[in-house]
C-alpha cells in the first residue's frame, strides 16, 4: 500500500507542476448557431510544450450535453502548437467547434501534452480539477 501511495503522490506532483488551465468557455452562438471554444493555459513545467491537445463538449443551460447540429459530433478535440516555454501561456479560439443554439458552457474532459523532448502527459478525470484550481 505504501508503494501505491508513493506512485500516486509522484503522479499528482507531476500533474500539478505541468500546466494550469487559466480559462475555458464558449462564445454566444453566431447567426448560424456556431459557437467558438476558447481554451487558455499556462505552462508550469520545466519542459517546453510542443503540442497541447484538449477534448471537451458543450452543455446547455440545464446541464445536458448537446451535439453539433451540423456535424453530429458531441466531442471536439482542439490542438495548440508551441513552443510554449515554462511560464508562458498558450491556447486560443477554435471557431465554430459546434453548431448548436443551446450550447452554453464548455466541459473539458481531457488534456494531452506533448513536450519537445518527446515525452507526453495525459490528464483527465479528477486530475483536471487539480490543474484548474491553482491560482
């Protein structure tokens, strides 16, 4: 049990020192019902980020997941290309990620980071809360 606890602590430290989600949200629908996704992050790692991927879906005002009424997809995957060095911020806007008049809020489900040294880090589940709560 002690070994498992140490493995969990090492992973948690690695995640906490990787990236911070600064903000993520959806725009209001445009005239064709297209909503843009905005995702911004800061690199906390000593490693330089080569690619930052995020996946998420929109929900409506009552918390139900909605899909894109044109493409039919529920989940969208965004990609930001670095290099993003330690202390620098990245991210941006993904135009018309979904077409849905009722989309109100973006829910991030996972993040994948590829570093310039060839290593990578996948963050999902409760670990997303950890990288989003830091000041």
